[in-house]
């Protein structure tokens, strides 16, 4: 299975330190650092990924 990685729309330009990419994997959703794609990735089940996204949305104001 060839994974198509997509950069997060929240990732900034070339000088942004927090760039992530997402990919659909057979086991769920892969998350990796776009600046170091060969370093590996974190795999989450679709349910765990949904929980992560919900948590981020609830807490994103505290990061600004």
C-alpha cells in the first residue's frame, strides 16, 4: 500500500517548526513530522485520531 501523505492545513511555511503530515494507513491514520519524514510515524486508530482532533479543537485557544 502506497501512503499519500498530506501536509496539515495548519502547518505554516518553510520556516515553521511545527509541520505535520497525515496519511491513511491500513491500520488507521499515520502522523509524521514533515521536516523529517524518514524518522517514522505515529499510527492511531480512526477513533483515537478523532479523539485527538476533538481535544486539539477544544484546547487550541490556549496555544495562541
